[in-house]
């Protein structure tokens, strides 16, 4: 098992036990008052370790590092805005999941697909920018790590969200 796999396994375990939260059963709805705190805790846990994980798994030379980290900070700001949109969509869903009509479910699905497209578009945009300064191979490696970390966040959030009734 390599360093990245080990680190990601530890992060996944930590996220799955974050704040002592239990995995929500389909009959239990998360406390919407604490949802933003929960959501931010998960994001903060990963963000605090993310730069270290990236530095350990991508071999930047000095010139690459000088150019990469400011661009990475810019990417994180835009990604944070995407997560804010996701939180708003999630909160709206939780406010209506027990009474959702077919039309509302269709609108939700359209919004989720649109949001996922925005995430993919953001990654494409920054892949091109990163590739110009660290090369395509390192840029691809960055997004491999990024996708694994985002998957850990997604799993934790999905475990807390009840299915549509």
C-alpha cells in the first residue's frame, strides 16, 4: 500500500467517524440546524491535510512549487464556492425530502446534474492551468488525489442524507 492509499484510508476512516456522528438510517433526518457545521467540519478536516497530502504525493521542483501553490489557492477558493452551492442544494433537499413531488424531484435531479457539470468544468479549467506550470502528468496526478479526497467527502455526506420518500 503506498503513502497516498494509506493516507486516504486514514482520512476516510476519520471522516466516517467525524464528530462522533452516526450514519443516518433512512428513517432519521439530520438536524438541519447543524448541517452547515457538519458540512464545514468535513471540508475543514480534508482541507487541513490536503496540501500536505499533495506535497507528499507530487514531486514539485522549486519553480513548479512557486507557481503551483498560488494557483492551487485560487482553485480552492472556486471549489469552496462550488461546495457552498452544493450545501444550499442539500439544505433545500432536506427541507423538502419528506414532501417532495415528482416535479420537485425532477428539478432536484436537474440541479444535481448541473452542479456536477460545474464541478467537472472547474476541474477541466484548472487542469489546463496546472498543466501549463507543472505538466500534464503532474496535473493528472493532482486530480487523482483531488478526486480521491472529494470521494471521501462525498461518502461522508451521502451517509448522512436520507433517500427521497
